[in-house]
C-alpha cells in the first residue's frame, strides 16, 4: 500500500498523488518520413508501455473513488444514527453512490487501455516476426539500403 492515502478523510483529486508518477511525455508519434524498422518498432513499443501506464493510473484512481465512496457511505450512516436532517444524509449517500458509479465505469477505460496494450504488443511481435530477419540480414550485408518506401508499389 505504499504511496496510497490511508487517512480517514475523503481526499480531493488535487491533493491525490498517484502511485505511478507521471512522466510528462506525450504519446509517441510515428513520423511520416521515418517508417524504418527500428523507429516503427520503438514507437509501437512506446505506445504499448503508455497503455500499460494508463491502465495502472486508472486502477489507482478507481481505488481512490471506491475508498472515498466507502467513507461517504459510512459518514451517511453515522449521520443517520445521529439523526441529522435526512436531506443532508441523503445528499451524502447520493455522493457516495456517484463515486461508486464512477469507479465502476472507469473499468471500461481500463479494458480499453488493456486492449490497446495487447494489440500494440501483438503488432510489435508480428512486425518483429515479419521484418526482423530481413532487417538483420540487410544490416550484415554491408551495403547501404534504400530509404523505407523506396520499393513501395504504387
């Protein structure tokens, strides 16, 4: 549980520090002018790693929403036991339910990131399998090869 918040307070998003640090980098771009074997493979591998990072961040947020929903639910029950005005008790429970719904809905984002990561990894594996041997042979030939796309049939 390192890096997680364990106090009894509901934590606003601004003060939450995720367990996975933000690298601050943008998603990878594949330049049109350099579709070589290595650059394409590196861009797809970076995309797969970013999808994994996204998945981890969403899981972390999901835990935060769930924890805050549980705390709000508990607070609503305590208010009810203390005979607080039912209007306020209901609002707290409504907030708890909304937090729980957000936590559950974020599962779709986790699934999308998971699919993206698996697809990118599959593409990278297929790319390596299809062109890796060719690339290795051309690198050992000692002959300068044409730029990617030179042999493209139009």
